[in-house]
């Protein structure tokens, strides 16, 4: 049976992706194997094989299967959002050395392809200058801020994947991710090692209680709102696409304004008879408008976004009620 190995399976994206792949694959031909650092029986309870691997320990890779490896997915990595104290060496250990071990595992064991999630910060130089971001744009890194060194380490592995493709024939699929919207019980992350609230989860919680929501900045500013299940679809399609790989901007290609975002939260989450009031604060800090060009993902992978903004919110609400992954993430 051909195996799909997903590293970073216990993370926010990883949990959803393993679940998605397991639901979609032909189990007579393929098996998805979840790989993560933490001790958990979550996947075993779902009938999915789980292998505990520390990317910084090369001997742990001996636990992994070595036969019939079809695809390797690398979702593992150290992100600024979880860093309470700046440590560039930690980025190197996980995002470079660990990711290189994953690539070597894929190469040595004859994998057909590797999938990798990249930060859209590699396009940071275009933010505020171009509203439509194309995967064909050259990289333009920003060398300051809490994402700078993180992006540099991720970029090294992206370039190494191209080397492995040209040198060894290992197909490489790179997905540039903006913020990926998903239900998670934790409403906090870190910016410059300082704890901050995740804005959209905070506003959803306020809408659920019928509390007022402030709308900061330009209400017509827009974002490409990427829901986790559309990202899962794009990556799943890449697992079986008959192409040699490529770079893809993950998104929907749809502009959703700030006003539409907050109004949608009120419509979906506010209790009847207690709808949140939207208070406009144009003097507040806004955000830079952008939308992702996803044409090559449509043409090469067969990807078609399924979740409109409203549909995403409705599915988020279901996931919030089901709490399917809370035991994994606690």
C-alpha cells in the first residue's frame, strides 16, 4: 500500500489535513500516516497510524516506514506565532535541519513528491504596492520584523527543494500561505514575542455573545479569506496531480471587505434578538488589501474554492460546536 507521510500532523493545519486526506483517499491503495512531535493517542482513535518523531533527532526517522513511500507532506516548523522568546538557532534547528531531514527521508526512500507550506512573507516586498499577488512574482523578502528570519529559513528549504527536484527528480509543490482561517480553541498568538489576541476569533466570540464589535480602519479594505478546508483541498489535489510540481498561492481569488467580514460574523454568530452592533472606528489601525492569484492552482491541480466567506463562517461554527481536535491541541 502506498503511503502518504504527513509531518506536523498535530498542528493547526496538520490535524485538518490528515483528517481530509483520510476521508478522501482510496484506502485500498493508499494509507495516510500522521507524524508529530507530541505524545498523543488522538490519531490511533481515528484509525490512523501515528508515529512520534522529533525532527531534531535524526535517529527518530528510523521509526518511519521505508517502503512504498508515495508522498511526503511537510507542515512542521517553528513559527513566530508560537515564539515567546526570540531564538534564531531554534528556527535553524527545526525549519532548516529538521526540514532537510524530511527531504532526505523522502529522497532516500523513493518518494514521488514533497508538499511544503511556505509563508507568503516571501512576497512581502509587494504588500501595499500590488493588491493582486501572483505566484509568478519574484520573491521579495522583508528583512526586518518578527517574520524576517523565519521567512529566510523557510526560503532556504524552498530553494533546497528545487535542488532536489533538478538533481534527484523529486517533485516539489510549494504553497504560499496567507493567514489560514480555522477554528481553534486558543484565541492567542505571539507578535515580536508578545502575546496578542487573534482578531477574527476575538470578533467571532464577541458576535456569539451579541457584544459590540469595533471596525477599525477602512471598511472597504479587503482580504482573500482562505478557509482551512479549501487549503486541504488544494493540497490534496496536489498529491495526485499529473505535474512535476510548482509554486502556488493558496487562496480563493475573492476579495472580502472588512465590512463584509464583520457583518458576516454578526449574521452567523449573533443570537437572535441580540445582534452585535458594529461601531466604525476609521481612525483605528487597518490592514493592507490583497487577493491571491490562484489561476495556476486551478489549471494544474484542478483546484476550485468551495467555501465562500459565509460558508466558511457556517462551517467554523460547526467545528466550534464539535470540538473535534480540542483534545489533540490542549
